[in-house]
C-alpha cells in the first residue's frame, strides 16, 4: 500500500495506524530539522519537505493518507482538497485532531496572562468555532493557521472536499482526549 504520512514530524512508529513493513511510506513535513531526524530514525522511508495545502505529488499517488495532529495547523479546506486529489479512488484518509478542550487548555494554562499568546489562542478558538459552523478556517498573521475541529465541522469539510463514509472516534489517551476520524475517496 502507498501511504503518505502528512505532517510526519521527526518520524514515528506507524504500527498504531495499521502500517506494516510491506507498505511504501512517504513522510511529508514543513520542518527540515524534523525531516532530518525522521530520515535517521526510519531510513527505509522516504521524506520530503512540503505543506498540506500544496502536496508535491501527482493525482492518485497514494492509497492512504495518515496524519497525527497536523491538520489543525493547516488551512483545512485546502489541505483536504489536496489530500483528495492525491488519493487513489477508494483511498482512505485517517486523522487525529484537536478537540475544543485542547484549545481551551492552551489558553488557560499556557497563554494567560501573556497578551500576544492570549490573542493568538483567542483567534484559534474563534477559528475553531468558524470551522464548526462552516467547515472552513481563516489564516492569521503571516499565513499561520490553527483551529480545533468538531465532528460537525469535519462532516461539512469532508463533504465539501468530496469524501464519503466518515467515521469518528473519541478515546482517552496519555495527553487527554483523542479525536480520530476516517473518510474515503469515492471509487
């Protein structure tokens, strides 16, 4: 299976995503330093620098895209459009995302009382509410984007991007509640 690990960071064991040694995995991340670490940790995988809003692969290049908490830092609608483009018909998208509680925690425990951090966290909260209502996000200064996601917002965004067969799961993990979603591209 051809798999894209979108926002791969410094690389990670992908077994929890059901990835096996027979799969062909490519990692894509914006940060060159993280990619250098990933190349050392997992030398049998390919790694490229890039962003989710402009994925540097041809149409229908992958059977599956996985992404561990990278989509919240992207323009969600553009990234989902690109993911849909590079997935083969019937391909699967598997994501873990931020819930509203993560953003509230960041505001209360890391941003307050710092004015700049507080303003940014308030933007993230507003962007998450916008996403919940419309399935779209807006950028902040210097094209930085961040938001939380909800099931309602993801349904809107998936539908708009052409995905089908959505599934949503919430579970408690070591860092709090995890929110995972899956969707398919039509065959």
